[in-house]
C-alpha cells in the first residue's frame, strides 16, 4: 500500500517537474476572455506579494526557477493536506 | 480560470466566500468522519496541484488546464473530496503563487471546487452504468469544467468586469474545448488507469461498478 502511494506521489512530482517545459504559455481561457473587454482592463490588482509569483523563484534564472517553484508547491500541498486531514481525522 | 484580485468587488466576493465556506465546513466533516486514507488524499492533492500547471494549448492562441475536482470526487467516492482537495490546492496557489486572488478565493473555490465537482460527480454517477466508467468520467469532468466557466462568467458579469453575453460566449467556447482536451481526457485517463492498476487503494464506494 505504502509503495503504491510512493509511486503515485512520484508521478505527481514528475508532472510538477515536467510542467514548466511542457505547459503552453498561451493565456488561459479566463485571461484570454479578459483581454477582449475594456471593462476588464487594469482591474487586476495584486494585494499580496507572493513568494513565488507566476510559479517562479525570484532571483533564480530560467527553467530551474520554475522547476524549483513547482517542487516546492507540490510538496507544500502534500504536507498541508496531510497535516489538515490528519488533524481532522484525529479530532473526529 | 483562477479569478485574480480586483475582478470582483469585495462585497460580492464576501458572498461567494460565505457560500464556499458552508461547503468547506461540510467537506471537513467528510474528511473527519467518512474518510481515513489520509496519504491517498494528500497524494491526490499534490498530483492535482502539479497537473494544474500543465496548460494545454487550444485554438485561438489560448490554453487551459485540468482543475481536478471531479477526478478527486470519483477516485475518493464523494463530491466532498473534490471540495476539500480543491480548497487546499487553491489556498496554496493564492497564498504562495499569486495564482487566483486572495479576496476572490471563495469564488474560485465555489467555481472549481463546488460547482464543477458536484455537477461533474453526479453526472458521472448517472451515466456510469449506461456508458461505462471511462465515458462517464470524461462526460462528468467536461460538464463540470464548462459549468465552472459559465459560473465564473456570470460572477464577472455581476461584478461589471465582463459583459454578460460575450463573457458567457467566450468563457463557454474556450472551456468547451479545454474540457475536451484537458479535464475530460485526463480525468478519464487517470480514473481508468487507477482502477486497472491498483483499485485496492480506492475506497469501496469508488470501486463500485454496478
């Protein structure tokens, strides 16, 4: 059982590491729609300076920056989910 | 389709956050009482975060990625799984990666975590016996994504950010295609692969194929 999870988690990290190389840099559906309307221009506001804006590590060059950001993010989601779900299961 | 800060005024964003909160609280009840495979849940959440970064190109110089709520619901056998996991993923994306705004976090959770997941999962359940798991998960995931996109367009129209009609048309058009090439295809692929390779890691409810 544990081994299956390890394999699955390995696949998740593999996707995370490959995503910066494979992902299309075209705007997504929402961004593309927003480009069409005057009413959506200049509305976007950044209220919080995030540590990894646009999935990059500030100061790190090129692809490495995106790969590291994705690894950190995937690990963060895994640990946070594990922690929250475990805390809830114990509480229940 | 992560809405950024500034696209929805605070007063409206607060309403979406309240609605989302009701669903999030109920999803924690699911995690507490109806689910015990914590490592499976965390692995799935990590995988959904990773795959959300994989933007697939579509026509019109646009791209789109899978969101994963329907996948989580099908694999773990409950729509609350989709709400719970998407909430965690969207919180990390908003706080650490500036992907989706902080003030609109509730709206993003409502669209991708709640609306997409519930509609997609119940579509899957309704179709499963008739068309099989692969086609049903494809259809559910596709419908869920399109519904989330239309809900997003409606919210942005209420916010005065998008015109109603064109907003619905463009959001719908792009996500009909993103639903085909990303959400539908990848959901069906992952569901059928997991059921073939290691069905025993899934909760009994997800394995039922009547």
